[in-house]
C-alpha cells in the first residue's frame, strides 16, 4: 500500500499567459475548492490509502523526497 499527503494548492490554476503576474480566475471559489479537496482525500481513504491532510487554504511549508521512477510536469495549450 501507499500513502498520500493531500494539500490544497490553488496556484496550480495560475494563468501566466498574460505576463509575469499570474491570474487565478480559473481557480474554484474557496468553498467549492474545500469540498473538492475533502472529496478527494475521502475518496483516497475509502480505497484504503493512508491519508494525511494539510489545513485547507493555509500557508504551509511542505517538503518532498521524490524517489520515483519519474515525475512529469504536464502542460498543454489545449482548452
């Protein structure tokens, strides 16, 4: 089995297509984001994954030690 650390990160929805200042208009509103965050964490737990969560919307220091076969950043121009 595995484990998951689930943290909220609205900056994943950042749009930098208009220069250096990111826009976040595509991010979900906070209450909708919280529901999605909790749904995801609960769905993992329901499948037997050990889940730890951060505090939704909080400024957190998160460290990762990635021992992978691979980590891939996915980016696309598709809408």
